C-alpha cells in the first residue's frame, strides 16, 4: 500500500501516516524515498491498537466500579457500627 492509500484507509492525513511511520509507530518501510506498507501489517497494527484502547477503557471502568463498591462497603460498615453504638 502507498502512504496515500494507508491515509485514506485509516481516515487520517498523509502527514500523520508519514509521522507515525517515521517514528516507528506504524509498520512500514521506505523504498528509496517512498513509504510502502503491507496491508496485513496495517490490519494487525489496527487490531492491536483497538485491543489496547479497549483494555484501557475496561481498566478505567473496573477502577470506577471498585471505588464505588468500596464506598458502598464503607457505608454499610458505618451503618453497622452506628447501630452497634445505638443499641448499647
């Protein structure tokens, strides 16, 4: 694939593709002065990128849920302690 084709496929600018490739963030190589990319490498990169982003989202959701559960446990504990002192 050419740089232009990859940019169109990923729906980003050609400049962005060139920057990513130049930094080694996007798999590709130069033939002379022209960037070339294998479609399978771009697909693998895209799938891995989406998987990583989903993992980050899942991690944020789990952290939020854990904080909420911890808060609920504290609330229950405080109610039980207050009941103990009110009964005596």
